[in-house]
C-alpha cells in the first residue's frame, strides 16, 4: 500500500498565509480586549466629581471605531484561514497520481484475445515494471485497493493510499462473460494483510473514511492510456 505525502512550495505558501491569518486573528482579539479595558478605565475616571463623590453609576462602553477595526481584522484573518484550507483541500482532491500505463491490442484473427503492455510507476513517477501479457477478453480491467482518508488529512498533504492488485480481461457479451475462460494476473502481491486489517476497522476509525476496491476498464483499441489514482478512484486518460 502506497500512501503519498504531497508537500511542496504551494503548501509552504499556504502555511505562511494561514499563519498570517492566525496572527491577525489573535492580534484583533487582543486589540478588542485591550480596547475594552481602556474604555472601562476612562469611563471610571469621569464617574466621580472633584470631591470624590460618585455622580452616576459606572457602565461599560466600547467605542465603535475600535470595535469596527477589530471586527475588520477578525474578518480578514478568518478569510485568510478559510482560503488556506479551501485551496489546500482543492489541491488535495485534484492531486491525481499516475500509477500505470496500458497499451492493449487485439490479437489478429483470434477473437477475444489481446496483448496488453502494462507499465507500472512508483509514487515518484519512475517506471517500476514494464511487462506484456496475453489476456483473454475484449476489454482490459485494472483493479486496485483504495484507502481513503478524511478531508482534514488531505489538507495536510496526505493523499489517499492505493495499491494496484489485478489485471483482468472482460467480455463485451454478458453470456460470454459468464461462461468463457478468464485471465487474472495478480499485481504487487494482490491484497495484503495491511489493507485487509484496515478495511475491517475503517468504518470506526477517525483516521480512515473507507477502504475499498476500485477498478477501471476499456476496450482493447490499440490506444495508449495513462491510469491515475485520485483521492477515491482509479481512472484512465488517453496518453498525449
């Protein structure tokens, strides 16, 4: 199971913006508190006459100018914090990772048979495997395990965990699918104990939203497809 950690210059900039927002928020809160205390002291000073006798009961009063300035600082701080979390969440949800490339070609004059070249990539984008398989069927299907984390972990730069586990063949005709022989090629050792254990406990864990299988399939049409994993699924895109 691969659990990428996506952290770079964009995240550093967002952290700086978030800290600036937090600093403004604290400063605004302190300014409001100090301003309130100062105005209380001023109010107390004018509540007594020259002989030291109280003229009227002291009451709280906060000048609107200082209050408005504090509210504006709080609004700016909250906006910066909100922007930081929003942008990082968007970056996390759109941070697709290229995990494989597939080139499937039908075998000439032999129905329901194809040659599938499968290139696997590690989390750094380097080729880890390049093999060609003879697969029975009209479509190729790539399967994998997904370990989906909560959004707050995506904000911290932690991408959903994934592992490609199988390459299979599919038939266009459902009747053929139910009776013909299938090709199943295990990748990366298949489902491991780690995924199985997490899957059993995922629904009650605060650190895992869900653990499940995901698959994508297309017809063998001689085109080359890149396979990406998002935060919640596998999906293909034509290679450019």
